[in-house]
């Protein structure tokens, strides 16, 4: 039996914000978020916090990579992860800006090239 040694987690703070972190002891870390005396901690003024999601990992590098990925996500995408709504995560991952390859024909203009044309 393999033991999970690392956890990526999302907590919801009292100001309705989300905090994403990684730890090797989830129970201890959640306790710290709610009871630490360190007033410089980012969740100190946002108590109480509530665990909304966690994922277990065997490899610390995979856990750190996933934490960084989640931190780059929008609130809506984090909420889809919390809800385990995989279809919504895929939908929110689609690039919809005007320069997206799928919008090329919609805008009627070609992409700007980072390199000059070779003529």
C-alpha cells in the first residue's frame, strides 16, 4: 500500500476568497490556518477557513506543479474543481480571445507574426 505524503488543498476564507496551498500534513496545516498566532500569515485576518477541496500526491513535484496550476486559475475554474465538474473545467480552459486559432475566421484578420514575412 502506497501512502500519500503530499496534499494540494483549497480553503475558503471568511472574506469569501480562496487560498490554495500544498502540505505534507493536511490536518496540521488546516489547524495552522485557523489558529496560528502569526499575524503576518495570509489567512490570519480571513478566519475562519473551511477546507473545500484536496488532492493527495505521492510525489512532491507533482503536488507543487498542481498547486501552481490551480493558483493561475480563475475563481470559476477553482469552483468547478471544488464541485468536481470536469465538463465545466474543460469549458473554462478554452481560449476565447480574438487571437485564438479558433476565432481566426470569425475576426477575418490573420494573426500578427512575431517574425517578419519572408518575401
